[in-house]
């Protein structure tokens, strides 16, 4: 039996590592490309057979002699804040890399399935929850705009050049290894005795564990098509930022109530909750509860992550 091959961009990143692992666990030979110093002893446990530390260029991806059956494009920007501070860099990280990979598929690997982890940020501020895939995108941050442009490019290459693709719009991903965003912020502030937070605390979010996210990408990879699927990736459970903050502070032994600035964060919509009926239709469902995921994250943080 011929072993299938997967190429994971950003394989050294938070989501990319878990994507590489699940493809490897399902008998794929996995190659990775991206930035970061990563020794063989570090990348082999994540299921990689080869790691190429470099930027994503046509020359770099064309150097892989064996064409991948699946490309999962996990590289790119992952922060609204970064996009506001560095819009041009955010564009290059998200849009330019996507275009490069699509050109590679068009020119050199037309049989490859292209799997793209997008973001719920493309939806912008919505009037009602949960958010289904049919809601027209209206991003309110450069990050969301750039993700939408990347999606449009994927659909264009699928339409004009028969690239097989699937797009997954992830909501709030979390899990051990993520050293940014809300859970990391809460843990570091709790450790330092600082319980001041931005926003109102009433912002609604939908949290999905990174292993559940990687599993969804793996399942959907076999459904890539020239009329690209667009699928939400979330838990389908609404939780306020305040609830998350209080739960983590309590678990870390902080009894005082958190303080919120009451100032809305720029580019940060008030409410996100995924309609996940489409994802469930492919036999997927979240398996890690938010409670268990938070406990795991705190254990990881206390184990010396900082």
C-alpha cells in the first residue's frame, strides 16, 4: 500500500504541530515547512519525517521531490492585535503565503488537496448567534480581511484551475502550547497577582481544543473539492470571557474578583458562537470539554511553560 504524503506549513506552530501529529497517526508521511529553530529531537515526536526551516516561497515548496497528497496551510498570522499593529506583515504572512501555495499546486501538484484553517474573524460583528456558514463575511479587523482575501484566492484557484480545497473557519482555539491570547494572559496575570483585564467580560466566545481542531482538518481533508467546502470549526458552546477568567483564577487560587476596563477592544466583536451542524455532518464532534481543556492548560502552564 502506498503511503500518502502531507505537507504542513507552519508545522512548528501551535495548530501545525497537532495537525502534523494526527496525519502521522493516520499513516501519512508528513513533511513540515516554516520558521523557527526546531531540532530533530523536537519535531520527530510530532510525527514529522522532514522539517524545512525557511519562508514559504515557490522555490522552497518546489524542493519537495515527492508531491503531497494533502497540503494543510497552518502558517500565517494568528492575531488581530498583530494585524492592527503590522498590517503589511500580516498581509504577507496570510495572503502572500496562501497565493504562493496555490501557485505551487497549480503549477506542480494539481492533485493535491488544499486545506486552509481560516478564522471566524471573517464574519465580523454579527446580529445573532450562532453563526452559520451562510452569513456573508464582513470582517472588522485587518486580520479578518486578510483571511477573507485568502479564502477568495482559494475559491478563485478552485474555480479557474480546478484546485481541490476545503476551508475551515475556526473560532477560539486553545490548548497546551499556546503562549498568547486569553488563557495565557489569565494565567500569567494570576501568577503575578494582576487581575485587571481588557474589555467588559461579557464578550461571548466559542472555545475549541486544538486537538479537536486538528482532527476536524484531517477529516475534512478527504472532502476537498473544486467547489470548496466552507465549514465552521467550534464547539457550539457559548462562554463569556468573564466566566473563563473567573474559572481560571479560582483554579489558580485567586479569590478576588477580576476587574474589566469596560472598554471594547478594537477589532474584537462582542459575540462569537459557531453553528457546527455542517462539521457534525462529516462525522466529527468536539471530544474535549472546556472544563477538561482548561484543567489541562493550567497543568501545562504550571509545569514550566513560562
